[in-house]
C-alpha cells in the first residue's frame, strides 16, 4: 500500500510540474506559461509522429538539399560522368533481397561480376540515368531515407560491400507488389521522385 501511495505522489508531482512548467500561478506569469505550453505542445506533436511520417520527412529533407551536398571523394574525377542509379533483385541462399545503388559502368551486372561468378543471382529491375554522380547519390540517399525501416544492417547477401543499400523487401514494388498499404504509398512517392 505504501508503494502505491509513493508512486501516486510521484505521478501527481510529475503532472504538476509538466503541466505548469514549474511556473507560479501569478497573473504576470500566466501568459508566459501559456506560450510555454503552446511551445511545448508543438514539440510534443513532433515527438508523436508515426515512424512512416518521420521517414518521409527525412526523405523530403534530402530532396530539398542542394546538389553540392552530394559531392563526395570521387566527385572531382567522376563528378561529371553520367551515372546510373539501379535497383536490382538479388537471390542468395534461398532468400531474395533488393538493392539500390549507383554505378558509372554501362552494364549494371558488371558491378556484381565477381559475385555472380560465385553463384549470386542478380536481376536488374530498373535503372535511371543521371547526368552526374551527385544527382545519382541524391536520389539513392532519398530512397535509403524513405525506406530506412526495411534496410538490412548486417548479414546481407554481398561479400564485397554494398549491404547498407540492401532491403529485405521489394520497397519499390518493381518485382512483387506488397500487401502493405504504407509501403505501397511510399513506393508511389519514390516513383514520382525518381522521375524528376
């Protein structure tokens, strides 16, 4: 019984301090408290967004960044070379994976040549030509952010790197249509972005 009373008191104190932000009830501070509560409410709304909405916001933040933000160590030599953004299906050990990536090679399968020789099955589902490496990197980053919840973090199918861009489901819906409405909605959003 004492434990229940103790936690009830703690909860009441917490409610008191979080609802009033520790301000007194004087009239001079009531307007200040009101603005603090409004500000606090706005922050609360941002905290309680869905994970899908958070991913969409991250992807839109990528889309709004200037192209210069996507120059990397290779941009000084490869920056003005036409680059392909690709989406492939990978089959290994009885399991199917999907990968987004970029390459300056004209044949996407050339990127996986060594692993194909070792038994990896790769099927190119779609490619998008980008005028520069930075354009391709920006589009790839957009897809990675939009579908971050489907990305593999380890134990991917590739032995020579590239597993951070691998998904455990066909997020773009180019191989198999998902029954998940949320995923189909994001796939449609991605399709519109990739056409830009």
